[in-house]
């Protein structure tokens, strides 16, 4: 893999305040310190570690310690509960699909991740670990999300695959599994799983991108909308609104 590009210009132009988070599939935890893990045997959503990401820590998941059954299924392709039990929980207990039949078809057609190495590591981007990076996630407000969606469409002419997805699924799934080919530039709108949203600040959404899409976004230059009136006018309007609210 080529060197992962520098996101500082993109972050500065959009005013993104939250750390950019990488999803890594690596053979060891070398270079990812400090590393934290879910407590063994305890059901823990991986987004419960959001505050620790802000502190520079990296979450390690493995086939033996994956936090919750949903993450075990989505990120390690493990069967963590019986099929009928799972369908009933999702369709009846949580009401996520209109019928058992629809829920079953979704389960049969969903994509799950199969790690190449023994460690999935999720946390702030790390220098020197680029070859193991699979996706990059921005945590953003709706204005910043709007700009990133435009950025993902910047080179798209309505031929080929849609550059931005908005799929149904768990928050952990949205970090990697909807992408059919991680080598293609594509993005998705995430953090729409209401089960994981209590772990992140209200108003935040996620924008997860493959590494090629990340390179495209970081390559947006002075010719792009990042430096043009639409974005500047939006940011000015927000500043005026904040000033009025403060008075």
C-alpha cells in the first residue's frame, strides 16, 4: 500500500474536532499502544470505547474477545447464537424488520468480515501501520457529513458504483462489512444504529471510507468546494447563529 495521505487540510477546512479512527487488521499489536480490550465474558459494544479513542487508545478485538455477539458475527464471521433465536431477537424483541422472513433473508445476504490476521484494532490512525489499514472513519456533525458526501462524489459522473452507501446494520458492521471491495473508492454513512448511539455524543454521525476514498478526500485541493463560496457561506451562517445564541 502507498503511504496513507495526510488528512490535516481536510480536517482544517471542515472544522472536524474528533480524531480520525482507523480499522486495522494486523498480525500483532506492535505500534498500536496503548491497547485496551473488552473485559472477558462481558457484553460490551465496541463504541463503548469511544472516549478511550479520544485519549489515543486503540481497541483490540479477537476471535476470543470481541465484546458482543454482534461484533463477533460481523467482524469475525462467528456464529454467536442460534439462527432462530437471532432472528426472533432482531425482528421481535428489537423490531428491526417487518417479519421473520425478511429478517432471515437479510441475515442470509449480509456480508461479514473475515480477518486476515489475529487482531482487529480500532483507534486513532497510527504512523507506520498503513499496510494493515482497511477503512477510515470520520465522526462528524451533519454539516461536515454533507461536505464529505460531496467530496466522495467529487470525481463521480453517475457511471459505476454509487460512491456513498447508507446501509442498514449494526454500528460495528458499518466499519467495514458493507464494502464489496476495499480496494475501490467508496464511503458509507454510519453510526445510524440506535443501539450504539448512546456511546457517542448526540449529533455525531460517522462517515467511513475505504483507503482509496480516503486518499481522494485528502487530495481535495483549492479547485474543490472546500475553498468555494457554498461551504464558506454555510460556515459563516453557523458562526452567526452561534453568536446570536450566545447573546
